[in-house]
C-alpha cells in the first residue's frame, strides 16, 4: 500500500480517527489499535488539554504511536476558531489544526467564508491547517489558495452516518485541488469508507461511525480494511460502467465462428 503524506509527514494508514463518544477510554484505545490509525483528532474546547493524569484522554495518546490533530469543534466565528487554535499550540499539543468554523447549529455545516478567512490567518501564523468544509469544489480551491495543507469535505452531515451523498462533487474536488483530500463526516459503515477511497480521496476521517457502533473495536477493524480495499481499487482502476452485458468469456475466434 502506498503512503499518505500530510504536510511533509508520511503515514502508512489513511484512516484518521476522533476521540469522542466512546463508551470508555479502554474501548477507545482498543478501537484506535484495531483501526491502525496514526492520527487522532481531539476537540480542544471539549477536552481538558492541560490534564495529563492517568484517567485523562491525553494519557492514552502515545506520541510514539499517534500524531495529535487538535480541532476547533464548536467554534462559530473566525476569532473564536483562531483563539482555540492558539490555545492548542500554546498548550504544546501541535501547530497542526483541524479547522472548523460552524455556520449552522442544526446541520453543523461550515461557514465557508469564515473558514477561508480563518485559514488565511492561521497559515500566516505558521499553523498547518486542515479545514473541514462542504463538498463545494470552488470553496476547496479557495482553501487551497489560502494555504491549507489539505481540504476535508464532508460526505454528509456530522454524525449522520448517511455515507457519501454527493460522490460527483467529491470527485470534482479531487480533480480540482493538488493538496490531499480527506473525507470528513458522514461515514457510517465500511462501505462508505470504501466509496470515499474509490473516488480517489487520500484519507477518511471518522468518529461516530466507529465510536457509536454496537462494537466499536470490530467496526474500527472493518473501517481499516475498507479504507485499504478502497485505495487498492482506486489504484487498480475499475472497469467502465456499461448499460448492456459484456461476456466474460468471449467466443469470437472459436472454430465455426
């Protein structure tokens, strides 16, 4: 399997996981292990980032195994998102930031204008920015122009489990930008992850699809295999779709034909 490269760092896994909604830290840690992930995202506003005690979330993040990707979940303005990113960096978490600037409380869709503005400000301040965005190819290009290290279009609303609702836009985004494309949000089961990778995406980020499963550890393993299979299928190149049948064992050239 080929490697994923993000901001100059190389990863063998193309699956990025969240750290919320698990039944407990033990299940969370076992799911991470089963998934093979190497990047974990943590919501700065929803976790005590200064708590390094044995029972804290951060105590389970072995820096030798995982790269920490702080995120600005719950931020609704540019100023708020920039402030949270700076808090994460000042706490020693990372200068990498998964940028979220939410525009609607019910759908959790991003405020794309604010997202582009915040990306510019953070990039100027030496952050590596991975913005969560909608599936609009124009916005994706603007984020790339703003200096984003990757673009992270949603497959469907956060936590919905609906899968990739607009595969055509995801594919267009992949053809529009040169930075990595990471599907973020909406993945509910292994087939959703495989579809994302078959479209040519570089990675998949998920949380609820694993953490909310009846058996998160088994689902994490399923997602691992799905991402690997989808990537291999993309690299292999699928056959063209066609309306009518095509015999798998043609008889042209046989005697009497």
